[in-house]
C-alpha cells in the first residue's frame, strides 16, 4: 500500500496501489475506485465482475522519468434482462483518459499543443527533450484527430473571408476560407476554381457576409451559391487595383513621357552647388507663380491677388502678363556667347577652369568672374563621368508612377523637375492621379457617398476601364466602404499557413494544414 499522501495525487476515480520507480520510468499501479460498473447500453449498474485486464496509459513525465499508469480494469456482466450487451468494460473517469486511449488526457493535450505549435519533426524533438514519449507520427495523428473533432462541433459561420494562396508559388493555388468573426481558418480548398468554392458555399447557407478580392472568380461563385450573402470587396485589393490602373495609364503614356523627358536640359545631378541653389529657388518661385497664374485665370483682379498672396504688385503684374519662369539668371547668359569656343577648347584637351577663364578674359573680353567658368568646367566633368546613356534614359513606368503619386514635399528636386515635366506634357495623367487619390481617400475614409461622382468622373478619364470594373462590382465596392469586414486578417492567416507548410516539410497534406492553424495555440 502506498503512503497516504500519494492518494491526493491519484487521478480521479483511481486508487493507487503501488509506485515502482525504475531507472528511467515510474510505474503507477492503480485500479478503479468504484465498486460497480455502468453498462454503456442500458445504464444499469453491475457488480458482477467477469474478468479483468491491465490497461497501460502514458502520463506526463515526472522527476526526469516517463510515467506509465497501469490500471487494472474490470469487465462486468450486465444483469439487465434484454440488454444486448452482456459484458462491458469499466470506463476511466472522463478527466483521466478517453475510451481505448493510450495517453492520459493531460498528456494528450500537451502533445496536441506541441504538434500545433511546431509541427511534426520539431515538435517530436522537443517532446523528446521534455521526456514526452511520442513520435512525430503520433504528434501529427493527435493534431489530426483534434481537428476533425473540432470541425464536428463548430459554431455557425456568419462572416467569412476568402482568398487564394500558393501551394507552390506560381504553380498551384488553393483557396483559404477564414471565419472573420472568430479570426481563424475555417477551411482550405484544394484549388481556386469557382466550382469548388460554389460547392463549399452551398454547404454553408448560414454565411451572411463574404469578403473577397476582385479577381472575379470568388465573386461569381458567391453570387451563384450564396445569393443571401453580402459581398464585400477587400479594401486592400481595391486600393491596389486603383494603383495598378494608374501604373497602366503611365505605361500607356510612356511615349509622351519619353518625349517630354528627352527635352530636359536641366539634370540636377549635373548642376553645380550654386546652380542648384538657384534652381531650388526657381522651383519655389514656380509654385508661387502657379498660384498667381491660376488666380488670374479665374478673373481675379491684380489687386485682389496681391492681397491674397502677399506678393508685390509689380511681381504679380509681371506674372499675369506672362513673365517669370527663367531658371538661371544672368550668370549663364554671361557665358552664352562663348560656349562654342569653350566646347572646342574642352574637346582639344584644356580642362583647367582657371586657364580657360584667363584666356577668355584676355582674348574674348569676358567680364565674368573665374567662378562662372569654374562652374561650367565642373558641370562638364560631371556630365562626362555620369555618361550620356544614363542621362537620356527615363525612369521605368513603375518608378514614374510612384513619383507622380508622391507628395510634392517628399520629392528630391530632381524628381520634382521630372514630375513637373511629365505633368505639363501629359495632363491626362494628372487627372488620373487625382482620381486614384480620390479613390484611395474614399476607401480609406469609408465614404460610399462619393462613389457616384467618382464613377462619373472616371468614365471620361484614362482610368475608364478601371472605372467600368468598379461599376460592374459596385455593390461589393460600396459594401467595402460600409462594412467593417476586410480580408486583412485572411492575409495574416495565409502568412501563418505558409509558415506551417514550411515546418511540415513534405507532410503538408490538406487535412494537416486545415488542422494546425485552426486549432488553439
Ligand atoms: Zn446493459
């Protein structure tokens, strides 16, 4: 008989008869406390023991040793007349172990958590260190069993997000369905065919809201198989689509852009320091002058413009009459008549600014300072080291599209010039950019009332086909601005799924993937 204090440690309903401590394990010999067994069929209690046998259960490790429970379980005869079951085995308490389980419930729970958190092989190696006697196959089996049990007793789904994810990048895609309310994966479908999604949806008539991308396939499937559900276009996808439409417009305008940028004579990379200061000033002035010109265009009197802008009367009058706009004043003009001569000398090999200035001063009567000539030579040197190839090549469409959509204040001066050039040469891009900004703002601020005006304006722009797509999907787009749901967390689940897939090595079967992320962690 075991010391009394062990009793309190014994699992529910069991009496411990003995504890055998071996070198690497502890054996706990026990039996059921109850005097009678209860027939699982008729519920009748019986004390008539037929026979008994030993049930072995692995338990949590203790004192650096694995622990095994050896429970003597009895077979009883059912005394109830007419009961089809004549002999039954006594059950262990429900908190100890399930029917025919080989691990106690508490060990099984740990094994399950390990399997969910780490996946087969890493979990098995950690389990070994924790003295939990389970193989990686057992781990995966436990994970699967828990998942199938969980899927059986699942509360109804109301709000789902659906998206595709890559089994193998660019080759095989599946679909992932998330419960957006409970923030968990509900199911994984083997492909992204509308028919597959339709089949799934028709088994879930309780779904009320479906958040999806704008690819079309999922939308179609939802319309056919779940007409009761509100479809919500995913906000991130909407923004992304708008940006992509703008990029496409930039691509189509590349010929015009190339022509506009080809004419550039000012490459800020080639400017000397002094010139760059002048140039910055020029850009600042241009901005101010733009405001004055715009006011003048609307018929605002000069007096009023002066009052509003705080500029001098003379300046405003000059601008309104078409003045302003010189980038570099005086200094370049001073050199102008001598440029051909300078070029020739440069090509002939004279590259010393001071020497060039001396000769200009002496032979041609040049009145400018040495600085002017020195700046010119600096610029020539830079132009040569930069290489003419790089200077003429406009940035790729993607970079331009980003520049055009950037806040003016965030642009470098060089980029600002590029943008200004493009805006002047291809005004349709300016209105397209404004449309995209309005669209983004509308989605961000959840303002569906702005949608009709936006659609009308987009129709006449270079974004017409994107606008048409929005019209086709109008209900879902409007829902994106009114419903709180979005696929953001679905994307998060996909990231998690990819991690799981990597951890599982070759064992990433659909059912296992379904099991792991959906289970508690
Ligand atoms: Zn019975």
